[in-house]
């Protein structure tokens, strides 16, 4: 997974939490751990997607409340809100698919490693029976 870079400037009085465009900040969640690096990367990606999903659900809920409570709002505001709600629903569907894909891949990896473990145990038992 390629790292995402954002360019920003930081004033002396500002922290890294308040970037201004100009300097590069590495936003990748790439954490390498020997032997389990891929698993850690998948967990970081899954956590980020779940956090994005929670935020987008709040956006959707807010838009739905706005639209239901503001019947007197101008037609333009309601149309814009409807478009934003449609976009939000599409993003939620995409995030759910991505989360499901990662969960499915992780499940497949676990099944494969369990199968390999069983094969090794079986082969060792057959080898010891030959003695």
C-alpha cells in the first residue's frame, strides 16, 4: 500500500495537529513487525476504515435530521442536502464493502494457515508412525 503524503507548513506556535499547506507529513499506517507485518497493516487499515465509517454514519444522520426538521429551508438547501446525503450513503456502502473485503481476506488467511498447520501435524504423525 503506497504511503499518502500531504504537504503543509507549521508555524512556531502551532502543533502538528494544526498543519498549514507546505511541509510533507507521512500519513501511512505502515507499521512493520517481523513475521506479522502484513497482519498489523491489515488491522491498521481496518481500524481506519471503521473510524471513517463511524464518521460518515454521523454525517448521514445529521443530514437526515436536518432534512426532516427543516421543512421551511429553501429548496436549494434541501436539494444540496439530498445530494450530500446520497453521496454519504454511497461512501458508507463503499466503506462497508472495503471492511468486508479485508475481513474476508483475513478469514481466508486464517483458514489457510490452519490448514497448513493441520498438514504439518499430519505429516509429522505419519513420519513418526514409520519409525
